[in-house]
């Protein structure tokens, strides 16, 4: 989409206007807010004269980069972050004379990173994913430069939107982060958008991310009395009980809890029968029963006490 205006939203454009006619030629830029090292298209439009029969001369850096009859647009590199680029055009019309316009921009970009309040075990190299009903925090990292110097993010102005709606409590000067919770169950995720600008509005950049919820996952690990919790090896499917006993630790990935597991109900079962002695504990101790081999199914059900959509089940077969 092209956006047309009689002056640049980054710097004022100047035109030689014919008396009685306001801005006979306007310039539009696409994308509206150029990012560094991309391509920008400048397009001329007029409702006062036929530009198809007009002569064009596009100039950048003091050099003619494109010219000819009816050449109403030109594409140029956006430039490095913070660099000022100016494009001017001289339009020779057949009826209202020669008109000049200029448009300038300074590319900027912004990166969004997010973090949920979900749980992951110690030393886990990844981050917790978003779950239904979980809270999250989005932080903007702007790349705004002037005169080769990066602007302090706390000196910029931020406008945050969630699913297209501005949050009036989380916008303004220096507000480079947004906190919210997962509330969209139909969309399949929440769209978080930010518009960042400097104090005079001469540099602007926008970015949108979608935070999509997932389902909490229960993973079992062996808690060895000699080596500790063996996080390097998740237990899947079956576990051969060689020693007289084993301690299984359950880690509820992505659930909105802290390391104390406060606010989470945990119910263990063996072959479908509840094990009350280990209720609300994230570890169960299993011992061999006699010398005859066999197989038992150990199950675990978890449920968050206040976030009702956060829960799940898992099981593992113990062979002795």
C-alpha cells in the first residue's frame, strides 16, 4: 500500500506551488516506515495534472537516478539505520509548469522479545513457552540512530497495542515494555504491536509479534542419590528399575508457577490407583516388590489452582 502526503513524515518536503492550487504533486513512500537495508519505493501522484504525460527527473545524492516521461515511481535502498536519505523529483507538466518535491527518511527498526511466567527446570537452556491464561512481558529493543549515535530506549515514545487495541496504561515516554496475559482463545494467539518514535516524531518504526499459547508438558527425570536430578536424560515410555528403588521427579514445563510449585495440584497414580502419600509433590519414590518381574504404569495429573486451562497428564511404564 502506498501512502501519499504533501510532506514527508520524516522531514518537510517543499514544492513550487502554482497560485490557487495546493500541492499539485504529492509523494508517497512504501513501506510507510522504512527499515534499514531494505528497498523503498517513492511514487508521485496528482489530481491536478496528467502525470502520464509529464517529464520526471528523480535525484538522490545530487545525481539523477531515473528520468523520462511518465516515470512516476522510483525504488531506492532505504539506507543504514539512522542514515538520512533524501529523494527529490522535478516534474515538468504540460499544463501547469514545473513542480519540485522532496522527501526524506531515516531508517529505524525495533526488535520485540517476550518472556512468559511459565516454569522451566533449572539449567534448562530454552525459555518457557506461553500457556493458556499465562502472563507475559514483551520488551522493545529499538535501533534508532542520529548522527551515528544510538538513542537511549528510555528517551523514546512507545504506543502498545494488543490485538489491535491500544492499552492506555502502557504507552508513553520511556515505556519500552508491555505486560499482559493470554486472553484470546479464538484467535489462537495474541498480537502485540508497538510503534516507537523519537521525541519530535521524525523517526518512527513499528513491529508486531504473535504470542501463541501451547499446552503444558510433564517430563520425568531420575533423581539419583549419587548424581542428583539427571536433567540431561528425560525418561520417555519405559524405565527399567534395576536398583531397589528409584525416585522419579516430574517437571511441569510452561505452567505458571515458581520453583516451589505453589498453586499447583499434583496427583500421582500407580496402575490407575491414587497414591495419596505423594499428593502435591513433584517427586515419587518407587521400590521393587519381590523378586518376580513385572510392569506398572505410573501416572501424574497436574492442574493449576487458578488458571483452569493449565493442566495435563503424563505416564511412564516401570519394568522390574
